[in-house]
């Protein structure tokens, strides 16, 4: 359960982040707020609270001169501190920030195009080094409306502009930024986060993580994503403590850099999705282990994707000689629509686990089993919600609360829940204004309204366990991807692939989720199919449009994809057929997996399929 300590700043009644940063700039002006590492221990840049305050005012002055108060600004920055200044510049100007990641070279701008159109953004904030290339990319993108889009490089603005800044009338209900999620095809959804949402969630994180004025945060997570922005950037500001940041690419290239930064700066809080810990287990060498001191690490938070019990055990065992304690692991649950955190456990307690029967769990039933049985799956608990926020489990059909240890949809209510989706009133009403059918329930949790997360889980002694997703969202490396987006990309990648006859889903492989694509081939192409060409173009298209690697591609015969009576793809049925080996696979592409015995050892079989794919490039 989230424990409560005395808040560091309860005596200061801040209603906005602008008030908070202004307070830090006045009372901790010369204290270093943010440092950015270019390599292991080399600081490429830093900002004191006063410097950040003045940069934010200068950017705000420029935005105000363009009459953009109340408008939306797209923020496109490479990892670094320029983004942080631009984000606060928007807040100081009363402009709604839209964090996003600049497109890679030759990457399609379809997602950014949809965001610009949906938010009706008026300006793009970026750095001088990116400005020209971004403008060129936008100009070359067909259908991208940029005629009224203003561009501003914020890194060369003079701090002297700060003197002309005009404070805005802001309060807790003022919209601070839009966090865009991977919505359905062509329509990503902008989650509306207010200053009040942010401050409440930062207070929750402070209490949940047991943070103090001695806390030191190290992070590599992308700052345009909720966990990186709210957890790694805004939480240290809320606490008034040092924050050391590094590029996600630096971490992915050499995971040891993350651990070296924790060791060097004596960080107390740092974390990421499950895959980050797996990466460290695989990539850090024994020689590197001998150089690390992780004894200062008090909160190793893990979330954004399923938390694996095996990963926690292996990481704790591998890094115990460096002073890492398993008690430091902090599994938690949250999402953009709840600002960030929803539930968390006791800071000093070991992660709570529950062993259940695999077959029953796939049918959303909880049957507890001893942990030494082969058919057992271990689920890691994600803690409890605090007193002023509710997380309940509801039967998605009857809309009544589920009893303990029964799987249902997770609903959340509280001050951290966002205001809805930008410019999507129907979706907002359906998702953010849910009420229980049984209004006579004595539990105060029945009051509502609730946000429907779409996630499945159950409660055991108040502990929340996540079991799956009501919707077919695919989560890879902490990022949500909607299957229909991927399926559309796949079917357009080659003329031999049938329209509306593909399925994208995730499978568990070596403790991480991997993307699988099953796609029908047009009948006229079956005898003359160039498999290598089709697979290569399909994989290239998915990587270019979604930033994902296709783990396994299965081309199947015409008319064999499982569908509903109304013609909708049955993704879970397709996934089950893939795992059982019952798909009608095109014979001349890969070994036919219809022999069920070949899938007894799934890991070995998937390894074999991956080897065939590699050989067929």
C-alpha cells in the first residue's frame, strides 16, 4: 500500500507548475536542477532553477508576441535540456504543449500529421540543429497542412526577453499539455492533462516512492512520454532535488551507461519498463559488474509494460554483488489518462506475487497453484491506490464490481484522472464517464465517474494484479501500439497481401513482448509469390511507420484468417492458432507449423521460425 510521509512542500499551496518553478527559482536559484549526460559521466549541459526560469520566460515572451495564448504548440527535440525549457516556456505563456519525438530520417510523418491536424497546432518548437531538416520533411510530406504553421528554434533566444514576459492567469484547471497516445488508425488521441492533474500525481509519486529532499533521480526514458516527463523531469522539480538525464539511445546502445550513472551520482530513484532490466541482465559483463556500486538505489520502479517475476529475480541475483537489493524493486501501474501513477506498493517491501494456472488465466479466471508446477504463471502485483484515488475491478459486461480474485476491467477515479480526449467528446464520454450499474453498492468507490482503462486485472487483499488487456493494444518496450494501425501498414506494403485480412498481436518470448504479424496472401499470387521480397517490404514498412521490429511474419492462405460473422478480425483466435500451430501457412515460405507437437516447446519453435526469417532476408 502507498505509505504517506510529510510532503516536502505542503506548506506552499501551489496550483500550477509555473508557481512551483518560480518558487524554486527564487529560493533555490543557483541549485542545479537538471544535468544531461553525453556519455557515461560527462555532463554535456546543465540548468539551474534560475536559468530554467529565465529561459522559460524568454520562450513565453516570444509565444505571447505571436498571440498564441491558448493555442497548441508541437515540441520536437532531440534528447537534451532544450525540451524542458520549451515545455515550461509553453506553460509560462499559457500555450498547450504537445510533446512528440522528431521523425527519423526517411520516416513517414503520418503520426505527426494526425497530431497536428487533431490539435490544430499553430507552432512547432524545436532546436536550431533540427529546424531546417524538419521544415524540409514537413514540406515534402503529402497532405500535411503547414501553410499556417509557425516555426521557432528556442535554443538561440536571448534570456533578455524574459524581462518582457507577461504572467498569465492560470489555475489548477488550466490545460497544461496534451499527451498523445497511439490511437486508432489515423486518429491518435490527445489526453488533456491540467496543472491540477500534474500536481496531484506528483504528490502521489512523492508519497508512493517515499521521496525526501535527499532523493537523487537518474533517468534515460524519453521525455516526450508520460513516464519520462512526469516521473523523471517533473518529479525532481516537485521535490527540488537533482535530476540527471541521458538519451534513450545512449542507454539502448550500452545499458551499462544507465547503471554507471546511478553508481556515479549515488542515485536513489531510477527505473523503466521491464525490458530495460532484461537488457542489463543480457548486456552487462562480469568485468563491468565489478565497477558498479548500486547500494544507493532505493526505488527501482518498473511499469509501462508487464512486470515479469523472472526479470526481477534475475536482475536482483545478477546485481546483488554490486549492492542492489531486491526490495528496491517497485512495480507500479499507470497510464497517460491518469497522468501517470495509479497504484504502487510499500517502498521497503519485496514485490508481491501470485501464482496462477496458465490455462485458466487465458480465460480470465484465477486458479491459484503452487509455484513449482510447470503450468503455473507468476503475476507480479502493482500495489494499491492511495486514499484519495480509487482503482476498482469491474465486470465489463454487467458493469458491477468484481469480488476479490475475479478478473475484470480496471476502472480508476480521482484527481489524477485526465479531463478526457482533446476534441473527442463521444470517446471522452464513453471512456472517462463510466458508472457502475449497481448504484446501491455500499463501498464509497461506487460514486464515480470512472475512467475505463481497458486493462484486465484482479484484486487480492487490496493488491492490484494486471492480467491482460480488454482491447487488443500491443505493448512493446513500454509503448502502446494499436493492431489496426500495424495491420493497415502491412496490407499496403505489397500488392500480394489481401486488404483487411491480417492480424497483428504480441507474444511473450524470453520475458518480453514481441510483435507477430499473420497476413493472408491474394489467391492470384499463391503460385508465384516472391516470399523474400514480400517479407522484406512488410518488415521495412512496419519499422518505418511504427518504429517496431516484426519478430515473426506468417503468410497464410486466402480465406484462412479467423473472422467474426460480421467480418472483423478475431485477433485472439488468430494468436491462439499461431501458438497451437493450426494456421494454414503458405507452404513455400516456411516450414508448415500445423504439426501441433512442434509447438510443445514454444521458445525453441519460435527460435526456429526466427532463424528462417533471418535466412530469408
